[in-house]
C-alpha cells in the first residue's frame, strides 16, 4: 500500500518554527527536522569543499566538523 504525505505535513517545520527546517532524504524516505545551523551546512554541502562550507556558513571549525559528522551518520551527506 502506498503512503502519501500531505503538503501541510511536509512544510509544518517551516511554517510553525522559523528556527528549524525539514530535510527529506529520498533514498531511505526519512524526514529530519533540524536546527537552522545544520540546515545551512547541509545546503552548502552540495559539491563543496570543506573550506567553501567554512567560508559560506561562518560557523567555527570544531562545530562545523561535528555537524558534518552528524549529517554523515544520518546518511544525509556522503563524504566529508
């Protein structure tokens, strides 16, 4: 049986909480509600080097590395 998600359900995080965003992983069909900083890093990760991510997000390197490790463990990014 196929499951369908309502549009309001998927955009709930953006409408109600402005500091949290939704990330949808199409490979294993999971939805993650993450804080703004993690969403910003995830968005910058597409075909970018570590230096580019660091410059664009302006997050301290230690925090950035922990966020990247968390995203990798959740299988939202492939490589660091």
